C-alpha cells in the first residue's frame, strides 16, 4: 500500500555541447536567473559527479554508459521529490540524454552550439591539449564523436550569445511549456513540505512500474 507524496512538480534542464562550448557559464547564469525567481535548483555537473561515481575515470564507452545512466537516475530521483535539476554535461551520445528525457516528464534539452575551433581556443579544462599530447584518447570533438541533439528544445550559440541572454531564453522555454510560472514566484525548496513517507517498496522514479514514476517526455534523440 502506498500514499502519494505531496510535492511541487519540478523540472529538469540538460545543457549539452562540446567541451568548452560554454555550458557551465550558461548553467551558472541560469541558476542565478532561477534564484532571482526564488527557484532553487540542484546542478549535476559531470566532472564533480565523477569524483564520486568514478573517481579514477577511464572514459571508456562502457564506463560512460554506466555513469550517464546513474546521472539520469539521480536527476530523476531529485525531480520526483520536487527538486528542479540542471544537468551540466556534454553526454556525447544522444542515448545518454534521451534516458533522462524518458525518466523525467518535465524535461528540456538545450544545445550549446559552438564551433570546434572556438572550443579548442578556449580549452578551459585543458582536455583538448591532453588529446593532442596523447594524455587522453576519448575527448568528444577530438577523438570521440559528439552527437548533437536532433530535436533540442532550444539551441543557443556558445560563441555569440551572452550567458544571461541564453539563460533568459531557457527560462522562456520553461515558461512556454508550463514548467515555470510566468514571471510569478515559484516555491523555494525550503518552502516545499517534505513528502509523505512511502508505504511501499518500489519508489524508483525511473522504473515504469513505480507508482511515482515520471511518464515519458517528448521524443528525444
């Protein structure tokens, strides 16, 4: 027997793009824009999450499959409990982002489009340099392919669009989809009453058999 949790519907935004395309800068601007509307979000940033899930990463295809599956699952759990999520991750295969879109009904995918030569010139974390020197062999855009979204909810330029402008565009998409109130106050996480205790065993939001599962979202690449 289960009792439904009284939680405020949350959403998730996956910001994807090549390394050094501007994802993290736009993520920070989005967090600030949402905070100004009293919306607190959890940011799942791939490098920080890897420190916990794969502290000695090999970036192999199999490891990436496992890592992004776990990342999507964590995001789905947070959203199911009323916590909005921003994924800040390249996730070079479409299937990685699609898994999150299937597990989280209120989900949008944002593609930060940026020419590879601009990303190479920035190389904020030195990943392209490592690819050039042979220290790394699976860098998306260098040795590993990057699959851009085929049906992104929003495409922004990582070269020409200011981060605040990009964040404003993301907010408008969230409003248009009904995931965010039009200019109104959204409850902070602290304002949300804790969900009632579950009286059941199956509470996996990514499990289609779960009573708390999110329904499939829009078709994702």
